[in-house]
């Protein structure tokens, strides 16, 4: 794993620890502005997003390895830290996420942590449910992925007192459009075209995460999407049209495909951070990308 250390003045005592410097991290880091920042990603490939200034240093570390992680102690000591945890469950080395996180938890307990924002997924609400869900809706752990994500959330909440869980809908943005490859390949899609997709542009996701960290009173649970769920059939027809009139994909019922049709209602979470998404629906967000050839 790669750790990138960003510092301003050597004597500055505040620091943002960004664990997970992938696509989302690349958009979050510029929002941190003059803060000290330490970012961790799975691969040195992600180092390229770090601005080329003297404020950045690169190190390698495996946050799931206690011996390697302990080497960071000296760099992080004597700082007041805000922690952004953004590693997806697929990066965890074992089937026991709580155990895998223990080396990191041990390090953080030895340091001065102000707040922790854990980035999670709207998939915790399940694939079987109908109707609206908001941040307070009950989770559905009937799928292995949802159960694993909830385990990770609970591990953080039970281990630290100042934690905010931020659940995000499907992310898209420059050079990453949900379903584009499937449309170009002419693939049939699992599930029903009548079910809904909940989406959020990457820049709005980064802003929401940073805003949650900046709240006067930390909010335990947040759910962010653009607030305009779209039927899958309508969404893929739009993508096909933007790709020069490609044939929209067909849908096939299957055991593994989406079965529910939940729609995310993020209004209370956006209200809490006194903000609205810049891209209020999938058309606004995608037209911007296709017109700029960033899709």
C-alpha cells in the first residue's frame, strides 16, 4: 500500500488522514486545502493524483500489517487528526474485517484523533426492498456484501466515539460512467429494467464527505445521492444515445441480478450540511461528461 504524506509548515499540528486514495480520494484531497494530509492507497499507481508541490511526501505501508503500520507513528505523533476512511471491503485481506482493522485501530488509539468519517455504501439497504430509504432506514444484511459493509461500519462506531458513517450511492464522474462498457459491448444486463439506479457525481460525493467532517455537531449517519433515482432502462437508453446511437441493452432476469427497486432520499443529509449537489440528476452529470469527452 502507498502512503502519501502532505504537509504545509513543519510545525503545523493539524492533519487529515485519508485512508483510500483512489478515485474518490483524488477529488477529496484538493478540498483539504492547507491542511496536513496523509493518504493511503492500495497501489503506487494512485500516487499520480498527488499535486506536485513540496507539501507532499510518498511512503509505502500496509495498514493491515501492524509492524509496517507502526512505522507511521513518529510521522503522525503530536498532531490533531481528522480521519477519512474510504477503503472498500474488497481491499480487506480476510473474512473478518474487525480483526483486519485492529492494527489500524491500535495506531489511532495511540494518537490524537478529533473525528473520523467512514465512507460506506447505500448497498447496506439491500437489493430486495421497495420504496424510499433515508439515512435512518434499517439495513438489510441478507447479502454477503451488505453484511460485510455493516460489520465494518459497526467496528468503527464501537471502537471510537467521534465517528460519522457516510453512505454513498453509485459514484460516477470523469472517465468513469456507470454501464458505459456494457452498452458498448452490447451485453444483456441482469435484473429488471424497471428497477432504479441511485447515483452521485464524484465531485458532489467528495464535497459531502468533507462537509460532514466540518459539521459543528458530528452526524452519525448520512446518505448521499443526487436525490433523483432513475429507472435502469431509462438510464441505459440515455447512455446509448450519448454513445452515438448504440443499441440500448436488454435485461434478463437472474438469481444474481438486482431484484429490488429502492430509491434513496438523501434530503435530510444534504440539509444537515446546508448544501445541495451541483449535479442534481444523472442527465446533468452525464451531459457534462459526454460534452467534454470525459466519459
